[in-house]
C-alpha cells in the first residue's frame, strides 16, 4: 500500500552547470518517491511520459519505487526541461510538455494526495475533480508560463476553491508572492491559513523555510556546512518528506525538519539520489529542530 499519491509529470532534465552538462530523470513524482524511500515509505504516481523515455530512466525510477510502464503514452514525448545553473538564479526552459492529465486519470486519487504540477500539465478541469481525504499542494507548475522560445515566465495564479480544499501548502517565497499578492512572507502565509489551510510553508533555499499553523509562525533552518552538488528537486524532496511525516501524525515543525534534512542529503549528490540512512536523516532533523525559532 502506498502512503500517498503524487499527481504531476515526470520529466527528463538537462542540467547545465559551470562544470558539466548532463541529462537525468526528474519531476515531482521522481523526487517524492525518492523521499518516501528514504523514510521507509512508498508512493504512487499519477503521471504521463512519452514513448521516448529510455529504459535506463525506467530502471532508475523502478529502483526508487516507481513503475511507470503503464504511464507511457504512445506517440507522445516526455516533458523535458533545461536547467541552467551557470547564473545565481537558475534559468529554466522547457523543450516539450507531455500530454495533459485528464479528469478520468485522477478518479482513484481519493486518499492522501500531493498535487504537484511542474508546467501546467494539470488543467483546472482535472484538479477540480480531485476528492482527497487529505490534499497537499505544491503549486509550482501553476505559476509557470512557457514562452515561444521555451523560456519559463512566472505569472500570478489563484484558485480559491482549490486552496480552500488544501490542508498542506508549500511554495517558494517567489511563488507565494505570485499567489497571494503579498510581498511580506508572513502576510502571504496568513492569507492562506485564513482560507482554512492547516499548514502553509514558504521555502527560502539555503535560508530554510517559514511555516505557519494555528500555533503561529516558525522559521526552520537549513542544514549548514554541506557541499551542494545538485539543488534540483530539493523542494520536491522537502514536500514529499513533510507530507509523509505529517500523515504519520508528526508535529508540522518536525515534519519540516525531516524534509529539510533529507533534502540536504539529496543536494549533496547528483540527480535523484540519497545516500543518507534514516538514522542520519533523523540526526540532522534533530539538529534543525533545536534551532527552530518562533516569529
């Protein structure tokens, strides 16, 4: 049995840095499955890939707990991103987007669901049909707009109905501003909890995250003194860990610490990999928990 279901596309990422140019598997389901495996859990994915997906990538996904053979669409092409890290704020470009997910694709997503689009592959008519017992949302794909040349432009997005049905919300600070139209992080998070969201989170990269619940707002730090090799997927790992721990009944602050801890291990590697044991993740999380500050 899976702990929860992730809805969103798997992608093939071309990652460019000052040192290398490589291709790796990515997308929200990939990193959420990696996170679940790192915590001893398992997820299911509602996703689509094209028939161009390589056997190597299929095998990599299977090793981290995802069997996507039934998600392959004949004559379609897998979503492909180019992530350029040669500038301080990464440049993101889309080469192709796979077929949309349809309302009929999500009829079995009724338990715990993480809705995590990456580039508009989940239209409103699809996500409005989700009837989950517990719904978590990472709206990154809703605030991305693909330009003619494939470049990603960020845009405002707001769907009050979806937000009111959401229990857990996570976005970057930049995405939070586009959704709430609030420049102040705390005001933006408060606007979301005012809609009924139980936990609203804004991630801040190496500065950690700010989390708001009915108990107040808390700054959760990131793990210090690590060598970042590949930051791709860190937010997806954070959210995947957070949601799983939350479903297990853990306190939201601890959930955020665990998410940050496992994300730190993933960015120390290249691609969707994690070399930390559960004990090492918990040790890092405990160190973070001691440094949490109420704001």
